[in-house]
């Protein structure tokens, strides 16, 4: 019978690191592409449909690995030149979402009238 070893603490902590990396890179690829297309649509006076774009993006890139997505970003987005910059942009997007969420909660709480 083979001896079974348990995971080390570091293995447990970072077990899902690859999945988180993939989600972060996927999010940046989708967000950067969507924002670029949104600007093009706006310049043409057209409305951009984020839901339709999201479905199309998922069809095109849903099965790509993190490395494939990263290569797509680095080859096509001139102002992103490294994985570190892509990850920094991801965290900036997350901070912006947190800030917007906090402001939304504050404005909702300001609307309450307990008189």
C-alpha cells in the first residue's frame, strides 16, 4: 500500500493559483477588448451591447489557456508589455469595482429616511 502524504501548507494556500491567474488574465482580455470596441461604437454613434460582446468573447476565448490569453494581450495591446502589467491592471479594475460598489452602498444608505 502506498504511503499517502498530505499537502503542505503552501500547497493548500496556492492550490488554486493557476485558476485565479487564468480568471484574472481572462478578465483583463475581455475588459480591454470590450472597452476598445465600446469606444469604436461610440465614435460611430452606435450603442455597444456588453452582453452580446461577452457571449461572443466567451465563444472565441473561453477555452484558451492563461498563457494563450496572455500572449494575445501582449501581441495586440501595445501598452501592456508584461504579465506583471496585466495583473496590475486586473487589480486596478478590481479596486475600481470595489470603489464603485462602496459609493453605490453609500448613496443607497443616504436615500433612507427613518423619520
